[in-house]
């Protein structure tokens, strides 16, 4: 994979992870704990690929 594509993919994954984390916070504040946990998990997973 070339450097430009790698950087773009990294930026995309970080953006997606941040969105998932924000969704997790929103769900948690609404007492949707299982869904919040799911979004938090994917936020961590995506950020570590």
C-alpha cells in the first residue's frame, strides 16, 4: 500500500473511531448501556486496526 493511501485510510479510521466514541457517549447518557458499550468497543477496535 502506498504512503498516500495509508495516510488517508488512517485519517478515515480515526474519524470513524471518534464518531463511534461520540455515539457511545450519547447512548450512555440516554441509558442505552449495551449499545453504548458496543459503540465504545468499535471505537477502540477501529482505532487499533
